[in-house]
C-alpha cells in the first residue's frame, strides 16, 4: 500500500486529500498519478469503484496550480458520459482544489445555459462536461478549445454504448495536438482501441484488474422464475426485497420505460422507491440522487446509463430486475455494493427468455451465484358465493340449523288488479308530438273521433 505523500503531489494537494480522510492510494491512483504528474499520456483500464476519479483529478490540480485561464479558453477538459458522473467529478474537483485559486464549470444539459455562459465569459480553468452540451456551446461560439492543456475522457466504453464516439473524435480534433490526454475505460473494445491509437501519444497503460472480476465482498444470488411475464417479475422482485434486510438498494432495468413501471409498482405496494434515467428532468434526477445518498430514499430504480459511475459508497443491495444484455454491465451493476471492504448482496431475476444473456454472465465472471427458490405468490381469496336455499332431500346433506328451523308459512299476497291499458298518444287529451319532439295542443273533448286523425287516402270504407 502506497501513501499519497510518496506519489509526488504538492503539499497543498496532500492537505486537501488528508482533509477528506484518505491516506493510502488505490492501485489505479498509485500507478496513474506519477505518470500524469510527469506530463505523459495515460491509458487507464479500471472498473467503476477503483478510485480513478482521484487518479486524474489530483494530478490535474497540481499541474494547473500555476497560471490563470483566459475568457472562453479553459485549460483543462473532462468529458463524462452522463450528467451524474460529470457532477461527481465536479464534487471531487471541489474537494481537492479548495486550497488553490483554480475555478471550474459544470456543463451539462437540463440546467440553465445562461449561468454556464457567464462563467465561461469570466474564464475557467477546468471544464467538466458531457459531449452534447459542450459541442452545443462550442457551436454557439461560447467556448474555444485551443487553450486546452489536459484532456480527460472518463468511462470511454460507456461513451461507445451511448453513441458518443463521433462527438469524442470531433472534440479531440478541436483541441491542440500537444495536449496531455488521460483516457479511462473499464473495457477495451476495438472501437475504443482505435480511438486511443489515433489520439494518444505513446500512453502508459495502467490496468489494475480484469473488467470481469467481481469483488469477493459481494454475495451473489440468482432467482429463477418460470414465466417471462412482467407481472411475475415484479412479484419476484418484491419477494426478494422483503426477504432481505435492505438498508438501501439499487434496482437495475434494461429499458428506461421499464424503470418507470417498476418504480411505480414498488411505490404502489408500499416500498420507498424512485426512478432515475436520462429522460427525467435534471433537477428531479439531482434531487432523487441527493435523497438516496442522504438515506432519505431506500430504493433507487435505475437504467445502466444513469447509474454508471455513481459514487454512492454504502449500498447494501443490488437487484437485477433484468439480466443485462451485455455481460460486463453485470459487473458494473453489482459493483455498486460491497465497496471499500464492506459486504453487499446482489440478486438477479432470471426468466426462460434470459437463458443466453445469463450464460454470458456466467462465462465472463466465472462464478455461479447461489440459487434462491421463491415461493409462488398466494392466489387472492375468492369471496364465498351465497348458496341458494334448497329443499332437503334424503340424499342431500342439510345443515342441522336449517333442518331444525321451522319453515315459515308462505306469505299470502293479495292479487293486484290488472293495469288499465294506456291510451295512445294520438288520442284525445294526450295530444301528439310532431317531428321536432314538441307536444301539439290536445284537441277539445269530442272534437276527434276514432280514426279521424288518419289521412283520407289511407281510409277504407267499412262494409256493413
């Protein structure tokens, strides 16, 4: 274990680190910080939860401490795939740069652009941004990237999944070739490898663990159910939550639409749950995350994109409502629990339709989760129908009380006189209705006789 004091950081930065309570560096920090302080490019391969945010934030603070930014020309750029991850980087930068004069701005969608533009006009040292909002402001002429000295790309493989690679390539081309690049990814698919070969200069490769490795502090369970019906899956999820001592937990779904449905279902059944995904308003997402971090919200129902890279240090349970389409997403999901030496539990609901995806997870992790057999939900009791009274017969059992009770005499009902036939509307005092539905005045008594209101061409003479 290496102390931060042995990594070459300045006294000011070391004091900021000590104020956070950390003294020992993680493997990714131990290997990446000295290389970054020397000004060389870094290719870091590490999964979420390994401390890589500090691995690029700390050397960035030290290297930018000297000098000042000019208006609309930031000196460093950090790209993150999601708003939540960008916000987390901003929080980290605020902690470690508090002893310096450095300033920064968070550029994400869903919030006012006016405040961001005002900060850029004053001049900022560090931009922490999502690709979409950064390019939007660049096209409006609010940012110039020609002064960027350091560029960080975080969660590059998630950028690939979200379709941001063309944007990342464009941003790379807008920055100076002499910049220093720190590039981090949990996996290295061919597209990411091509990107690093094109834009990084002889990078130092830092790999601290296999992407498929899951922590030994996480107890993994699988709950197979015999139906792929969403209702059966929601019942299974509730059963898993009830049987576990959940302090707080994250429920993962594959689709954003499913996130809303599952969160609503849990709330309807009395669970403290809220959804988070990319289509929700940014202020609501921020409020929901703050409540979950503060322990005011028990269950967070999330999509992979929304939860990727979230720094929530003490999550007791992870529930995979859906088996992930990509096996490495399983590793990232359950990596939300069992962090920093704590123990955690991860559950996965598996239906007959998930067989192929589940096999991929097993092959990647090389671990077989313990199987949990859930009891089928009891069928709702049907209300008893009241049986019609039957006369006792020799072969029909009759309740003793019914036999003992004397049968009441039938009530005698006086016959009612037959109702008189109602007069037709055409006769006498009732009058008639015209085609408009209004009543015509009734003819005086004795004026009309039987059949007098029939048209003449319909009448026939009556033979005697």
